[in-house]
């Protein structure tokens, strides 16, 4: 490992880019210090986690609705093509599979939502509260 002399270290610290980064770090510390409490961080993380969960659920719903609807439309056109000419390239197996998978995808958001409820009618939630662990002798 190489040693850095005191003069070289001082030159590195007084370099304009190092001073600029130091000023930015000090400003962020002064601005963020009042908000950097444990409760505030807990609320920020809880809010951020809620946003991530909501966006993941919306993406899941979008994929299910668009994919299921597309399969229904494709199956409808396949049924039309098959009825006008049986050798048009779509068999009844593909049409039936498209309808079955499309209906499953459209039903999936409702099934997932229903499955998240417990016996008492409330969904699982993370509220950020902590409990103390007690050890008895």
C-alpha cells in the first residue's frame, strides 16, 4: 500500500472539485439534518414502499387486462378466420386455448385481490410499528 504525503493530501483536498463536493455534502447535511430522524425515515420508507407496491399492482393489472383482452380479440379473429375457411391456419385448439388463457388473465387481478384477504376481511399490511422482544428466564 502506498503512503500519501501530507502535502499531496492537502493538494487533493484543496482541489476545486474536492472543495465543490465538500460544499455539496455539507449543504446536504445541513438541509437534511432536521428530517433525518428515525420516525421521519420510517415514514418516508413506509410511503416509498407503498408507492412501489401500488405501482407493481398497477403494472400487474395492466399486463393482465391488456394480455387477456388481446387474447380474446385474437381468438375472435381466429374464430372468424376458421369459420370462413377451415384451412385458414387457426385450429379450434388454439382458439379455445386463447379464450381460456385470456379469461384466466382477466380474472387474475380479482383472484389475487381476493386471496390477499384474511378470514376477518382485512388485508395484510405493514405499518412500520416495532415490538419489543422479551426473554423470560
